[in-house]
C-alpha cells in the first residue's frame, strides 16, 4: 500500500490510486483489484463510493485530471499577459521534466484516455472533449487579447491557431511517448517554439 496523504479522504485516496493505475495501464487494462490492494480497502468500500469501474473512470477525469490540467494549462493561460512566452516556458518545462517515471514514458493522461476510450464510450469522450474545448478556448482568448495589445500579429486567426497549438502539443507528446525518445520531444518542441515566435509582429 502506498503512503497515505495527510487529510486525504477515502474517496480522494481511491481517485488518486485509480488515476495512477489508469495512467500506467490504460482504463481497460486497469485493475480494480490492484486499486483495492494499493488503497488497503475492500471492494465493498470502493463500490460504496463508485457504482462501477466506469463511474470511477469518469470521476478520475472530472476530479483528478481536470483540476490538474486546469492548474497546469488553463489557469496560466488565462492569467498570462504573454501567452507565447508562457507557452514556450510550459513546453520547455514539459520537455525537461520527462523521464523514466514522467510523462515521456506515459504520455498525456487526457490524450491517452481520448485515444483509448473516446471511440468506445460517449461519456468518456464528452468529458475529455470538455477539457480540449477549455484548452483551445484558453489559447484563443489569450491570443485575441495579445492581438489587441499588439504582441501578436493581427493577421492570424486566434481560433485556428489555438486549435493548431493544442493539436501540435498532443501530437508531440504522443509521438514522443511511442518513440520513448527525449530528443524527439525536444526537436518537435523546438519546431513548435519556432512557430510561436513567428506569431509575433
């Protein structure tokens, strides 16, 4: 059993453990038995909080992945005075933190679930799409704000550029995960940084 986190409720412990399980193995291959064993709970206790594995998976998206994603990407973009600079900073941080136990090995939790579950489960698809919509929207709003103050070229479409940046980021992480190659992540990331630079006047 993993070390407990102070002040953590039983529900939060289950969600944290389930996130780790699904992130490592995928939702379909993720094991409720391993989650039960790692939390030190019984299956009855797990099912007291979550009616089914599916219900647990939805809660992981809503209560673990979304808050993490919001804090990592949405909030910084919404507060940003220079989204190009801040996106570059976030991208560089992402490339440096990746390693044997990091996201280079396991990919993006949103994209992983989207690739696995969106074709199979409409509830998963809708929940994950809400995250993508918020991500694109945060980029779009930030870019539009920068066009107004003159730090981004006026001839770009914030909607199209936002869609491209999100697609590029998810693609970069996905291909680096498959290749298990930090240099590929850096090279593709550098090309995206060059593109971001080109948005400036």
